[in-house]
C-alpha cells in the first residue's frame, strides 16, 4: 500500500499533499481491475492507495478521473509487457504464439481475472481508453501477421480477416476468464486459439 504523506507535509495554498503518483496509479489499477469500476468505491480506493479522498479528488478529479488515469497506466503496461510481442516481434506467427503464451502465463500467475479495459466495457463512459486498447490489439495482430506474410507463412489476403478473428477471440477469452466460475474455461479457449494459430505456419 502506498503511504499517504499528508500527515508529514501540510497542504499549503490548496496544493495537494505529495505522494508517489506512479504507485498510487498502480494500486488503483489493481483495485479497479479486481472489482470493476462500478463496484469499486472511493473508500476502496483510499484503502488501496493509502491516499485520502480529498487528495484523490484534488489530484485526479475523483473516482472517474482516477479510473481514466489508471486506464492509461494499464494500457502503457500492456503495451510494454504484452503488445510489444505483436508490434515489435520478428517471426510472424511465432510472435502471435508468444503473445498467447504470455497472456496465458499471466492468467496463471494470479493477476486479477480478465482485462482491466475489457472487464468494464459498456459500464463506463471511458471510450478513449477502450478504443486505444482495441486499436493496439487489432493492429498488433495485423502487424505480426504481415510479418508472417513476409516470411512466406501466410497469404496476404487473410491478414485483416485473421487479425479481426484474433481480436474477437481474445476479447471473448478475457470476458470468459473474468466471468466464469471455472477459470480453466479460459485456458481451454486459449489452447484452442493457439492450436488454430499454430496451424497457420
């Protein structure tokens, strides 16, 4: 938990007390990701971040503003840890398989279920983050599949269709992982998609 420093530094001139913004956002990501935006209260966020609600309002504009900032943090994290395999890989189909294996490993590592962005689709008005996330996912798959074309693994005319298929598949897998009582259902779906992608080589 991030420690609130307000007891040590006075809030002079209306200036919010100092705190570790990156740590607060990381804690907020975990809180929203675990419970969802609607179920996460300001009290939950105070407890998760160690920052009082007055400071959260002054620094982030309250719960909705903190959700948006945390969404930016989550997308940056996903871009570095997950989507980079699609956008910056070197081996086409193998890059898609590496993405699948990384995602499957993250599920098994005990992170919150599903995806921060996908979990809250339709329940928050934060469309910009949703659009950016989907664009990173779809264009990442398309980039990897175009590299597969360059390596002679795929025909060029299937790239867009298969990129859309993979985007839809992983939105569905994330929702399954979030909402099914049996998390192994998501792993079975992922194994099926992995086998399909492996057959493309």
